[in-house]
C-alpha cells in the first residue's frame, strides 16, 4: 500500500517544461532512487513532494499519519543557534523529550525535579531505544559538541548535521537529496547499512553508484519530461535502460522511414483535400514530431590535446605541515611519474585538500619543498566551484577559453562541446546564474578540462554531477595521457579511474598503496587479519601440545596450518619488496606495469591463504 502517491504532476518554469503527467507511488519500507540529468527537475520534483513548491497540475496524496523528513541538497540553517537546538527542533514529542534529556546530560539543565520528570517520561514512552539510535547517528557523524554554534562549523560538517537531523526525525518517509556529499567512505558505508536495515521508506537522489546498488530496490528515471520505472538496483537499471534506449532508437528509425514516404505524399498532393486526406495530413504532423525527436545523432568523443609532458613531472620532498597542534603531513615524499593515476582518500579533516593546496602553491609547507617540472601544466578543480566576477552567458564562458575546442580527432565548436556534456542547445545563451547547482559545477569542470592540462588535480569532482555526466567524465579520463590526482569519496569512480592510492591515516601519515580503492580495502582487511594472527600464533604453538585427546586436529591439518603461516609471511615480504621497487621510481614503464600486476596477484593469493588459515585456526585452536 502506498504511503505517498504522485498523480499526473506537471511542472514548468516559463517556457521550460521539466516534467509532464508523472505518476508513481512510494510504499512502506521501499528504497527508491530518482535519477536524471542536471537541470531536468529532480530537486523541483522533491520540493513538490515535500509541499515546498506547488505543481502546475496534478496532486500529491499522503496516507494518514505520514510524516516526512527531508534533507535538501543545500540545507538552509539558522547559523546563530546551537547544534543541539538545530538537531532537536521538531514537533515530535519523543524527539523533544530526547532533546530535554540531552540538555541534562550536557549539563545545561540541572534542575532535579525536571531531571526526574524527563527520566520518568523516557520510561513511559520507552524512548531509550530511540535515544540510543540517536547516539549511534551522532557518533558516526562525529557530532560531539552539541553546544557548538552552527556558524562555527565547516560546510561539510553542516551537511552532516543536516543529514543527522533528517535521520533523527520520527518519520515514515525520509527524502534525501545527495546525502553522500561531504561524507567520507566509512560514513557512507555506515549510512548504507543503516538505511538498509530501517523499516522506513526512503526516496533519494544520489550520484553514488555503489550506494544505489547497495541500498535501492527501485529506480525512477526522469527523462524526456516523463518517468521510467525500473524495479531493481542500479545494475538492473543500467541493463534495462540500455534495452529501452536501443528499442527507442529502432522505433525512431522506423518512424523516420515512414516520415520520408509521407513527406513525398505531402509535397505532391493536390491543394483541395478530401476529409480522408485531411486526416492523413494531421497524422503526418504527428509523425514529423516523432521523427525529429532525438535528432542530431551522437556527438564525437572529447579527448582534448594536451601539452607534452617532460621527463621531470613533479616532486614532493620531505614535506611537513601542521595547523596548531594537528599534524597534517609528516616527512611526505613522492616523485610523480608520467601516467600516474593517484586517488587520495581519508576521513574528512585529515588534510587531503591541504596536500593539493601545497602542490598548487596556495599553502607553504612548514618544511620540505615541492618542485614542478618545466613542462607541467596543472588543471585544478577545487571543491568550492567556479569563481565568477560577473554573470556571463554559458557559451561565452566557454568561448573566453577557446573559440574552437581542439581534440585529437579534429575540433569542436563551443556549442558542440557543451552539447556533448549534456547542456541542451536551448540553454547555451542562458546566464550562469540561472543554472542549477549541479550544472554550475559541471561547467566549472569543463572549463578546467578546456585549459589543456597535462596534470589534472580534481578535488571531489563527482559531487552534484548527474550520472550521465560522470560517465562522460570517466570516458574522458580513461583516455587522458597525463598525470591524474583525484580526491573523492565516490568508490565507483575511484575504482575505475585510479590505480594507486594515497591513504591519509591521521597524524601526518600517508600510506602508499598500488591498486584501486576496492583493492586497497581488501588489502587492509588482509593486514587486519595478519595483526590478529600475531597474537594467536604465540598462544597456538604452546596450546597444541596440551589439547585433550578428543577432537584433535589431524597431523595433516596442523602441517597445512603451519605451512600457510610461512607462505603468507613470504608473500607479504615479496609484496613489500615490489612496493619498494615502485617507490624508488627506477625502471621502465613495462617494469612498473609488471610490478603492479604482481602486487595485485599477491594480494589475491594472500587473501585466499588467509581465509584457509582462519578455517584451520578454528580447528587447531579449539
């Protein structure tokens, strides 16, 4: 049964039609994602559902006692109030009660009678489980100081607090607009797990494709002003969408063939038309509209020419950086090589963006130096968006950089370039200020690529971009021959774009891993197993001799168990030697490729042998 129903909703702004007669329902416990290109109406549809905007026609129906909690893409917050006041600003009695309890635990409320009343009421409403859930949410988002004023917080922390508030609300339906923006990977993974195990209806917009795969059971695609429904996760959606698009292309080809026949008839038919001919004429105009839909064909791929990159690229030598008492970088050294594709990961606030600013010269290190090669031209995409001194037309922003976009396959006009990245021709002459948040970030990204860099630094490039644009960006980066350095919490993007990880582990320590994000995570799991093994080994070698006669491991099992320990240790040593070879930077490109492949193969072997070792440990250590 639907708890919320969208019926024949239409919305337009001026002459721009966003969607027409869209209908769908949301049921209890359902996890639905809305996917669409930037600027096609995702946020407008959400605002209509939450009654913040009115549709031109159609209606939204809610079930009895349905409460909606909403996280906007850019939350508006009263900056002068405390975190505690913001989080628990609610009409829900149980939320207000937990608010009072938090005032007691924070020391703000000390009256003994009021304290007794609140605790008694917590018992009566059985609010302790609810309070425990709130504690879990706040803990995962590192929200510790509830008395801090919102104004003092960073933009990322404000988004976390807004997300926490949406989850804390006592609601039947939670609507989330880009919830993973500004979250680090462990927090995203926790959010996936939390949402999946809650018996709540979730309606969300996100570009995070792993999140879509792991959480959602239905995808709604807003395309061509209508809604297409796919009952499955993101992988299922991709498969079925490709089938739909292929069928539509075949249908359009058939229509265009029939259109040519009817066009010839229209040209040669007499001026005096019978009733039957008039009906055929009316049908022709309908056919013409269908035949011209999607006209223009595919735009050729974008692979901009870049300046030649010399032998010396960029060196970071023994760099230290601290802020107050926090160490960000401690004696960090790395020599970049041609073709490096590095992903930078770590929790929020550990210093990822600081490293980028030191490379760009915006910050000076406390110690050490950064040396740029003479041929290096860096394109730097910052998190904070495109700096605009004046409001310009979209196409003029591109023309200011290049009147003609030179690519390896020829050239593109600014209009073709914008169209390739899904800026429809009808908005090319619109002003920058009229764009949605996602469209502004996308245009900023395009201006970065247009600079013809041979070293790209991208700081959270995927935030607020639609999935289709992400696919275009990935297509470009796959063919990019220069150096690439990406800071991102988008696991799918990192898995496909990088083969080397800088992992910020805190206290200035950066660990160097060769492999993509998932390989890094797998390696960390193996290392964690290894750490657990060290303590067990010392006990195990003594305890085998004193086991009782019954349920003994076999001689063969004990020998395999001991052999696996030795083999895992040898593989780890071999991996360490290979990583040292890579870090020396001495060798041919073929050597580096082979070493990287060997490391990946060793990681697989270590994982397999570790799993078998754990199986045997259950028997041997009984």
